[in-house]
C-alpha cells in the first residue's frame, strides 16, 4: 500500500512540473512578444 502512495505522489509531482513548465513556456512566449513589440516601436521612433 505504501508503494502505491509513493507512486501517486510521484505522479502528482510530475503533473505539477509539467504544468509549471507549460506556464514558464507561455510566460517566455509573452516576453518574446513584448520584446518584439518594443523593438518595432523603437524602429518607428528612430526614423
């Protein structure tokens, strides 16, 4: 029974890690978009 509990805890940790990874990747995408937007604005302002 103890082994089942450990496997369940591991599965929960893996799920949490994959969700955290998805959130990190989404945040990185947002950051990349914001940087591109700033560069576009700078290019327009520097004309």
